[in-house]
C-alpha cells in the first residue's frame, strides 16, 4: 500500500514544511537543506531522508520554480507505533501458530499417541471425571491452538500435552497398554518440543 505526500517548501523556516496530501508534492522555494531532518518538523516521520531532501533541493535549483513544477515520490504509508506493534504481534502470533501446528502434527502421528487423539468418552468410562479433574486430549489442544490466544509459546502447549499423559497414568493401572502409551509419549514430547523449526518443516 502506497501513499504520496504533499511537501510544500516554505520561505519562513518557522512554518511546518511538510503536510500530507493525496497525489503529489509541490516544490516551491526551498533555500537551504542544512541538517533538514532536525530543522523541518515532521520530515523524518513522513519518511524523508537527508539525501531525498537534498535531491529535491537540487532539482528545485535546476528546474522551473513555477507552481506547475512538480516532483513525485512514493513512500510506504507511515503508521504510528501502535499500528506497527499490532502488525509485529500478528506476524509473531502467526509464526508461533505455524510452529505449534507442526509440533501437534508430529505428536498426533506418533505411534503411541493413539489413546489421546480423541477425548475419553465419559458415557462409557463413567467414573473418569471422578478421578481426572482436568481432562485433556489432542483434539482439545488443536482447538486451543487454532483459537490463537491460548498458547503464547511452545512450553504452554507442552504443559497441556504433559497433563494429558499424566491424566492417563492417573486413571490407568501401571503396566496397562494405556499407561505404557502415556509413558512413551511423555518421553517423545521432550524431543518434539525441542526440535528446531527447520527440522519441523522437514518432517511436516
């Protein structure tokens, strides 16, 4: 997205030199460019550099100084700090979500993750909620992940996956196939969450 700025050169240095317009800027009687970014209010904020102002000054001296003499420059739209911070946060959030999705996929495909891919059916396992107070499963974790505001880093999603394994060990007897799956998955989580982004991309 681009926007052009009106830049009107004033003979009175006390007046503001720069102001926004819709199409282009007009150059009239710029007489000095000594340290222009310090002298001209709003110049730096509008995207100007000393080199550009000097160029404009030289063009002014060489060209026709009438109202019709116009120069055009393109600058990115200037955004305030809050807008830039919002965009930065959005980019960071999107990158984190991409990483967490890849880790989730990696865990979901793991051979010992089979008991955790769906929530426990409490209509069948009727005493489950009497023993496990905070149920967790991969499906719920994926929902949290896609919401985008639950996990602020890898460690937070790892905590939910570890809780999922802990719940399984709490409910099921030591030595059962469910207990063994939870043990194996717990060991797998450490390497999965420490995996560099480039390696995650390779396996996804």
